[in-house]
C-alpha cells in the first residue's frame, strides 16, 4: 500500500507508511482494512476526535489500483463514518486540491467544502477541508 500515488505525492516512504499502521496498532488511531481473501486491497485510518478535539477526522484512505472502482473505498468510508458518527456529529478530512477524482468521491458521499489550507502538509500544496455533518457539536445551542 505504500506505493499508492497519494503517499508518493506527499513523500511518504515505505518506513513511514509502516509506522502509520504500527501507530494504529498501538491505539493512536483506528484502522479498517479491506482484503480480497489473499491480500489487503484497501485501508482507512481515522480518529474519532481528531478535529478540534470534538469531531472525527479521516486521516488517510487508500485502495490498490487493481481494486479501484469496485466499491472498496465506499465500504471503507462507510465503516469509518459509522464509527465516527457514533462518537459525534461531524467528519472532517483533507483532499489535495489537484485530486479531482477524490473531491468528486467525497462530494458524492455528502461532504461539503469547508475551506482551504495552503502549505499545510507540504510547501506549494493546497488542501481542501471537507466536512460531512449530522449537526453541530452542541445541538441545543448552548
């Protein structure tokens, strides 16, 4: 999975990718994986309270090239969103501004653009902040 174009785009090495999953195994985050019976074909890593200390955050999702277009990413997001929405009413994630395919994927799932972050992850890269919501974190208005 460390050969995913997304990870290469951000300069994530194979060792760094392994550490991401090792951290999840130590409880730093939640991870769901998809397999085809022989190998892992996708993953999603997320935090239940990773945005502003209140809201869920999808840190990364990846699907092997030969498994794309078969609903793997959608099922992984379904699982992550279900867990996050059990904990609170909002999910946030970042998408590289040049990744039109990913932006379309999330927009079809009900995510709405909440802003932009320039030079946040790497110099000269702009990230779009997306939010999917079931309501405010304080629904009573307090």
